[in-house]
C-alpha cells in the first residue's frame, strides 16, 4: 500500500500500518490484492503523537486485536469491547515506527523527480539523469531538497530507491534482481545499504514482517 500526504510519501508492506493524525489530507494506493482495516481513535485519546504520521510495525498481537475489535463491535458486551480497546491502545502506542517514508518537497520545479519516485519507476536511473529532467540548475535542485526535506538530494534519492526496492521485494522479486534494478552492482552491496538503513538484511526484514522470503 502507498500513502501520500502533502508533505510525505509512505510505502506500507503487509503486517504494517500507517498512523494518520486527524485532519491530515491523504491519498491511498494499492499494489495488488489488498485487505485493509481501519481503526479510529478520539482526538483526546490518541495513542501516538497527534501531529506526526508514521509507518508502524504490526505485531501478531496487534493484528489479532485489530481483527477482534472490528469483528466483535456489533456483538460484544461493552466491558469486553472496552478491554479490547484498552489493549489495542497500548499496543499501538508502543508500536515501532519504521523509516519507510519520503519527505515531499513542494517546489513545482522538482516534480519530475517526484513523479519518478511515486510511480516506482526509478529503476536504474542515475541521479544525474533525474536532475537533467528538472527545469533548474543542479545547485538549485540541491537547495530545494535541503530546504524543503531536510535531506541532501543524494540522501533523499537513496531513500526513494530503498522504498522502491521494498515494493519490488514484496512483489516477490529476488534480492539480486532488486539490487540490479536499484543500480547496485551486486546483491551484497544492496544488502549492506539495506542493513545500514533498516538494521537487518532484506530477507530477515520481510520475514519478521510477514512477507515472503527471497525466491
């Protein structure tokens, strides 16, 4: 699943969720067959910071609590439903935030680069080629990204490629194929980058979050 706000773009593999504060305009896109559940909290009972969007890991317990809470709303007695709600609140409050987001600059001149990232079409494109598609100098593009995202253009580009690659891994592509598509010469170089960013190897990361291992 992909979620876009005015300021950020999120990739949401299965077994993960997006915490969306109230009043944030957003768009959702699906990749393949997707089943989604939505849980709402009153503003004054927010389990997470009410001004910050996050992709969060959904533990097995949190997943079962969400399903049970939704399934039993019409039949459960109030006390049982309240207990589920309290447990659900605690699990969401403690859920680990995942670095699967990309800040989105608003300057119209860099929209060609944004379109590539949002469409998942970075592939083996070089940063130089991407910058050439922008009606501004390379230095101006650098300043735009640093000013509006807090990241250097190079770091933003690497994060965009990482999110694209996770989307490909979820589709069942091998690590070698994903690495080559992302512009890495070897699977080990891609795995090193992945481990530095997310703390574990791609195969283990997806296994821990319920995705398929490398084929």
